[in-house]
């Protein structure tokens, strides 16, 4: 029995739209083969710190994937990414490989018919535009979190995904961490009784940075393309990323023109666990009230916040900056999971309780990358499709809107609308520079 990359795509196109079940079992002849024809051709868009490690290594080590292209607007980073891929494949015995192609324009990558899927790991303000173009091109998408910088853009991405029927995956590993998955299963199986409250926190972003002097644009960087949908501003290194360094945390993660800051960066992980445990992955809260403080200077995102959410079912969520954890409290106890692998509860019986017949169980989950690849092969959506990621990051962005407004907001999660507040509603969309992309 034979299978090729083309049959994977055909199967995916038939089964992807509207399917949100876990991937079906894959025949062993697909999983065990090292033949290039059984691999999904993946292109890496954005070759920064997160792509160099862990994204590229995880795809390289998978028998289900073959990286065929890399893309970045920084020529130094692009060359490093290309060498990383070619050096790895060059050592593989029995694996035929023609070499990884390098591109400075993501649109050239999407135009390649042999590219099946893309891993997008650019600065956040480019996530939605690139993902929408990838959907239009029929490419399956693994998208770095947080998937958007505002709710309106995220909603446009969800529409494109549904229209073009592609497989998607939020690139967060938290659901595959055994202690997080175990905590969610226990909560959803009623081990703490009726869920009442959830406490969640993310780590601090660190000290601020004052306004920086304007600097010459490095010759290897296409700064205008890097800005893309963001407005034109003078270049300074700490606004973008450190020059000819691939391991440092980039400065753009602290600038609100390109991201929401830690509220969304780690919030995309931990609020995803909140939504998963509350079984509200395709909806959201109805009431949000937040307060916080913003850094002043070049780095200007939130450095402190306290946000309260309430769902229609009465469950309340309390979100702040502290240590990274999620704590579920119910009528019969509590359970808490702290990054990376600390699980505690009001009694040891809760933790040691095995799943009963017909109960929820999340055991031996594949990694986020493998889940994405297996979903493509099965033609069914991944364990964390981008629609759920959109709902997760919407919670972070609603908290941010409430903080900016200085007042509570009421949210209609079905219509995705703020109720009776025009000023707050205006913050659902961020205007973009339409030089490289138009909605």
C-alpha cells in the first residue's frame, strides 16, 4: 500500500473544514517511513530565536516532515536558518535531500506548489497577515502564539481558515505538558466538584527601557518589510532584535506596536489552559474588569495588571503577573499546576484518582509539532486549532481593553462584540499600513 504527499493533501482538504476531533490513528507505514514522499513539506517563515530553537529542531527530527524552505527579512538570520537545516539533513543516511531554499519574501514561499505547510514565527504583528495569505494559498498553518495583536484581526483569520478548509495548530506546547493535561482532565472529570473560580498568572517582563536614539538600519535587514503592517518609525536596534545574535529575547516583544506584551505572550499559554479546563474553548467570558500599569519608554507594554473575568455559567477568572500557574477551585477542592511540572491539590486523592470509564483522559499526547503533522495526514483538525487560540488570546486582549478604558466591559462571546461601549469597541481593531497586506 502506497501513500504520497499528494494524498495527504487531498485527504486534508476533504476532512479539514469544520472538523475539530482529535487526529485519527495513522497507519504504521506512514509513521515509520523515512521516504521523502511520506513527509510533509514545511517552510519556516521567520528565523528568530524561537525558530532556531525549538521549532526547526523539532521539525527536523520528525519523520513526518521535511523542511524545504526558510524565509526571513534579515539576511544573516536567513543564512543561519538555511545552514541549520542543510547541516542536519546532510548527516542523515538514506535520506535524499536537494537542499533548503532561502527567501526574503514570504509570498514567494506561498507561491510554491510543493510547500504543504508553513510554520510562522515572525513578530506578532505579522502573524495574521501571513497566516491569512497562507490560508488563501491552501497551506496548512502552525502559528506561533500569540496568534494576533487584536481581536478583530484574529476574527478575520478564523474566517479565512474556515473558508479555505486548512489544518491549523496554535504553536504552544502547554497542552502536551503532562501535569497541565492531567490537571485539566481532573477538573473536567469533576474531581474538585463544580468549578467556581480559576486563578492564573504569568511571569514579569522585566525592567523597562527608555527611549532609544535613532540608528542606521543594518544592511542585512529589510526594515520596511519587517515593519510590514505596522506604521513607519525610525529604526533602533532594541525596537527589533539584536543584530547578528539569534539567542537573545528580541526588543519588539516589549513594544505595543508589534505585540501585547506578557499579558498575551505567556497569556496565550496559560489562558489556553484556563479555557481548556473550563471547557469554553469556543466561547469566552461575558464580563471583564481590569487595572494595570504600562512601562514608559521604547518598551511600553504592561508591567503589572489585575483582571477579573466572569463567564455566563458563573465561573470567575482572576489574572495577574506573578509566577506562571493555573489554579482551579471547585465546590469540593482545588487543583493547581505550575510551570513546568508542579501539580498540587487540596488532597492527594484528587491527583491519584484514575480516569473512569468514559471520562476525559489526556495521556501520551504528541508534541505540538507532531500533533500538527499528524492532523495534516489524518485530514482532521489538530488538538489546538487556531479558532481556540483566537478565543484564548481574545481573553487577554479584552483584559487589555478594560485596562486602557479604565472601566469594566461587557462582552457578547457569540457575536464577538463589546456591548454598548463604542470607545471600547473601537479597540477591537488596530489600523494597519496596507503596503504589503490588505484585509
